[in-house]
C-alpha cells in the first residue's frame, strides 16, 4: 500500500508529559457571537513542523494563571506549521482565552487521543455529519481528506446549525459546495435572515438528499451536541452502515490527557487514551455515553 | 529472590543503621488511630497496628503538590524537592496497592512526579495479622512477592528477610553481620505453618470471584439507587483507598501578579462536579451513577484491563465509610439484589 501524503507518526513522548510548550496566537477572529477561531504556532518556530498529529486528536491548552482544558484540533495535519481551533466561550477558561490578543501566548501539550483511523478509511466512502460546534474536530478530517483526495472514495459532508448566523465556517463550506469531488449539504434549523438558500430543518433532513449509499463500503463520522446523536445514529444505522464503521468523537472533562487523572472515564474506557474517537459498536450500550438515557432509546 | 534470616532482637540495630540512607517512617498509634510517622527508632513504632488511616500512597503521590511554577514566560517543572525516605512496616495489601499505582503512573506516559518519589522511597514490608476488616484473602493480596525493597516475615524467634531490590540489598550490606543465609528444612516448615495460620485468622466473609460478569448483569439494577440513597458523596472512600489515583489540577495565582503554581490534588469520582464539562453538562449527575463508576472500576473494569481487581482487601473502606458502603456490602448487595441494613 502506498503511504499517505502526510506521514502520521506518533510524536515522541516528552520527559514530562504534563509540560506545556508555549505557542503564540497568530490569528483570532469571531466565527459567531460566542465562537472564536484561533490560529497558533510554537513560540520556538523550529518546533512548528515537528508537531505532527492525526485528525480527531486533541491538545491540552493552558492559559497562564487560569488553568488547562482539552480542545479538539480543527486544522489538518496536511497543512502543517499552524494549529487551528474553533472554541466556544462557555466557561472561565474560555472567557480568559477570548481576551487574549494576537501575539499573546498560551501553553499547549499533546496531541492526545487516538484520532480517526485514517489508514482504515482509505479507499472507502466517507460520510461526515456535523452539528453545531461538532464541526471543530470534523473540519480536521474533512480538510485532511480533501488534501489527500485520491485516497478516499466518495466524500459527503452534512452540516447542521441553528441559524445561518450560527453556522461555523459558513463561507468556507459555501465555497466547498463548488467542488465537484465533494458532496456538501448544509442546513439550518430556522432561517432568521430570509437569505438562506440551502436546506431548512434539522441535520437528519439532509439524509433524504444523500442519493445512493454503498453502506458496507462507507464510514460515517459523527460529532455534535448530545441531543443530535440519537437521531443521527438512527438514520445512519438505517442506511445499513456497519456499526463498527460508524465513528463518533466524544467530549469529557479532562485534567491530564494521558490516562492518569480519571475524570474522562466512561465505564472501562478513558476518553483521553481509548478515545475520543469511538465506534458506535464500542459504546452503544453505554448509559453514560451522551447524558443519561440518551442512548437507551437508540437502536440496539 | 534472595532470602536471609535475621534474629528479631537485631531489628532495632538494623533500622538505626540504615537511617543514614534517609528518613525513617513507620506505623505509630496516635489517639487510637494508626498513622505513618517519622521516627528515630523501632521503639516508637507500633508493629501490631493493622491498617493506617491513609495508605502509603500519600508518600508517592501526596494529597497536594506543585507540578509547575509559572509566569508569563511559561511553565517550569518543580522537581527535586523530595526527601529520601524509608517506610518500614508496610503490609502486603499496601504493597499490592503500590504495584497497581506503578502500573497507572509508570507505564505509558510515565509520570515524573510519581517516578521521582518512588525512586526516593524505600519500602520495607512487614508481615501482619488480619483483623476483623481484612479481606486480602479474597483479592489474592495476602502475600506479596514483588514491589518491596525488603520484606520482613515475622516467624516468632526470627525474621525471614526477602530482598526485593538492589537498593534493599544495599541496606543489608550496611550491616551484613546481622543476616545469614542458613535456611533449612525447619524454616520452610515454619513459614508454611505461618501461612496456614494466617489463613485461619480472617473474620470477614466475602467472595469477589465473578464480579465482572455479575456487575455487568447488574448494571441497571435498582440496588445502585438504593445504595445511593445512603451515600453521602463525601469521597472519603477515595482518600483512603490504596488504588484510587484520580486527581484534579488547579492553577493557583499570586495575588496581583501572573505568577503562580500548578498544583495536583487528590480528587474523587464520588464528587458531583467530577464529570462536569464546560457549559454545565454532567455525565454523572446522579449519585447512583458515580457510586457505580467507583465500584465497577475497581471490581470490573480493572480486571478487564489488568487481570486483577483494583481492590487489595485492606479494609479501609469498611473502616471509613460512615454509611457502610464498601467492597463487602456493595458486592453482596449486587449478588443478592438487596441492600443490607
């Protein structure tokens, strides 16, 4: 088998795995009223190209004096040198993060987690389903596949947001719609602008427009708010995609990222080292998966 | 492994001699409770004491310590301020607990803070007599063959001294004249007799075999809710458990500056905020969910991962929990589908 364009190597483990390296914010702008886009590079520029990662991995991000929390990487390893993040202001740490300006620094250590099994997904069709902020980790795999387009079969991208104004990376995805090697379907729950030309309805309404799906040859990749999973999984399973080829990436509280602090445990799994990418077969029976009871009613 | 023999009356002399390696700590009684204390000699120790309130994990992984000092420039690792210590009188269950901590902290992403303290702490084990809460027979941790530097088996007139590490051997070499290698038939008979006798001393009745499949079967059992009715979510079980390793990380900031420390402190999955993510979503909001995580992690998940439970039968949860939720009552409740009084 020929190698991927970008070599996905595991990074050398540091002497102190908890040591954050300093990175500089090089770009920062709002995507919506409460979500910012951040671009960062290592303060030590020589380190920039050494930072390799897989789509679906995350880093622990530190703000001096505030603390540390896990964040998905939104950029693709096929575009090395810079890391990109798509972050919602939702707690004290992100509150402070939003006050940081370009050229100010933050701490980063990682990357952590398993990431998506890109090698296994080669030659397969891939269907990505993003809801709201779920686009944060999924933009990484989407860009990665577009940058290595020959390696994958049909690529479909489904993205739902509440309103056009709340659709993250809206302009970027509008441009992607122009591409012929990608099926990009966008929807909003409701259009408050009157100018929205795409679909209206929850993300599962897009399934009608999928066309024929070669289910056994397809990987589905899903990330979104807890409430979305139940409905999306029903649709994806109904298409006939094997449960071990349905992938989801989960969010949990983390204090270490390396399987020590215990916080991200889901039964016998640690989200930080066993995940954050899990297959639907791995987790479908878990009650604590996406909030209590949410997975109870999902199809077995 | 090297096994030596030592007259019991020589122990004080030996302990006095090895103090030049580092601080000597041993079990003492304080206000009726047993605790590890820094001592000068054997006479200050109470070797009859069973379990200490807090297991010796606190020496390798303190309840709170500083990982980094930080300022605007970044984070500087805080290492090197750990004293050299000799812990005497550690029981087999607690050595098994440390072996489990070793797996968690030294394998895959080695934790430099734990590693440094483990390196600078010598473990001198001592045999023990089970009391009414000990249940190490049920977890196969009643004897120990590794993890210590020296282990002293008390056979009335003398000690059999098991030398478990090169550092342990270095201690022996400080007073080689106190030890001899003349082990014979009688020593083997005495030792196996001691093992047989120890096995007759347990008073707790508990059987932990089959817990992984029984817990799996009882995952949705109302027994968890019934236990949760009693649970106070106080987290004491985590503090006293030799295998509870969970921690929180907090950044402390000096008032009026951007300098401060990043500290690690013990945490418990029994606490409500343990699983809360930014925005307020709590994956284990219900006390029953948290209680189940604690017990299934020890007696089900850990067995799946490491082939043995993360319970070493020390009896601290039995002694500590104010509402009698412990390994014995929980495993029994799940099996019998009834919460005892």
